[in-house]
């Protein structure tokens, strides 16, 4: 058994899980209830149900006039005004290529109500046609990662504009079903590109090891979507649920340079030799028996130090979230601790809270 599997098993042994793979147990895909419905507590082998969030953000767009540089495996490729770089990103390359756009009118997708302070960095895929259906999870050609064929999907917003650099959110699922993700498409209001993949560990979980194959999978998906679509490489985010949250914690640790922010529901922690800062929001239930809240507390403690926050908090919207005070301005930390929800995906809270947080970065 791999080191990561042992840790996940230990957590579930202590909490009384029936079965476990990489920190998650019986993560059945929730079935959506009506808009604004409350998430139901508990996860079991027979499945769990949770309401879909009724929260939405007002769409908006802000133009990014200045030329911005992209990166390609550490090498930069830039163009002057009026051009786009033709960086040679490929699905098979771990580093991939993200080009740079001149001041040729490539804009960044924003969201009303909260203004982003991050300068857009359009990717090499800007100005390329969509090449797929919009507002659906479109399957992509399988990707070879460390000798294995991997499935992944891309969601392009309605009225996708290839001259607009979009925030891009990676969704990492809970065990059991690649579709068991926090449904961010319900709240992004056609202002973001979404990406998800399928784990390959037992029970379709993720290998959350900091140097594991699924960190490489993230690298390759980011390179490929940046080459094919208009990604704002300065606003790439990761969202995880359960096993997917374990992986996000590893990405926080080893890929902070590629991520503007991250968000998790439940999950655990197994990372080392971390570097960099990242904006972060956590949702974890104090009664979660599958993934004890101590895993999120460990990652929160690490980031409080990295982002130079104090231990003081003030209430943040939505309730029960609080924001740590004194953090470096670009790297806020929100903590949303619930009770009585158990190992639920918390669709009535998570999508809206996460999009509001990301929209302010």
C-alpha cells in the first residue's frame, strides 16, 4: 500500500469508515435537489443527496488593455501589440505552454459585485475557436500521463469569446464518480472555463501525493486547456471535494505558482516541502467522520503562516465563514466550519462561497 493510501486508511480507521481509498469513503455522487435547497447530512454506501445552490453572481467583464506575459515550462514567449503567441503546448507535456498576448484587445472575464485586482495574462489559446459545444462537459481526447490514458472534460461558458481571457477552475471529484464535483457551473454565470478529470486510484479516487502522478495530470491539463482556449493564466483556481480536496492540498503545496486560489470541502492533508503563497477558502464539517476536520486545520495553519495572517477573524459572507485578518493583501484565507452536515458536499454553501471568494482575487 502506498504511503498516501496508508494515511487515508488510518484516518478512516480512527473515524469508523467501512472502506477507504486515499482519504475518502463511499463518496457517492449526490443527486441535486431544488434551487437553494439545504444539503443533507451524511454520506453512505447507498448514496447521498444534496441541494443545488441557488446563489449566483452577476456577470460582468473588465477589459485588460496592457500586454501580459505568459510562461511555457519556465520559458517566456511574447508578442507585441496585435499578435498572439503560438506556444507549442501539447497534452502530453507536463509543463505545457502558455503564451502571451499583446494589447490586441484580449480582455479578461470578470464578475460583478466584486472586482478582481489581478492583471489578466491571456494564454496561447486566445483567438482560437471554441472547437467544442458550449455549456456542456465536453470530453477531450484522452491524455497520456505517466504511461496511463486519462479522461478529462472542459466546460466552456455560453457565448464563449476567444478574445476574452477567462478565469479557469479545475474541479477534483470525490471518490466513486468523476462527476462528483462541486457544481461550480451553477454559479459562474458564463464567466469561467471549467476543467475536470478522472482519478485512477481504487474506487476512482485521486493520488494526492505531493510528487504523485495526479499533480502531473493537473500540469498537463492546465497546459492543454491553455493552448486550446483563452485562459487567464493569472486566475487559475482549484476546487476539491473529499479525495479531490486531498489532491488540492498537495497542489497548494507544490503548485502555488500556477494557482491564484483554491477551495475545498472536507479532505485531508499530506504534503511536505511546500513553497509559495495561495489564496484559500475551506469548508469542513466538524461532524465529518470520513475525513476528520484536523486535515483542513493542518493546511489552514500552514497557510496562515505562509500568508502572514494573524489568528484574529471577522465574519465573512456567506455565514458561517470567517476571514483571517492581517493576511498579505493578495492572499486572504476564509474558514467556513459547519456542523451536522457530516461528509456532505454542501452544494447549498460551497459553489456560491467559492465563486464569491475567487471573484474578489
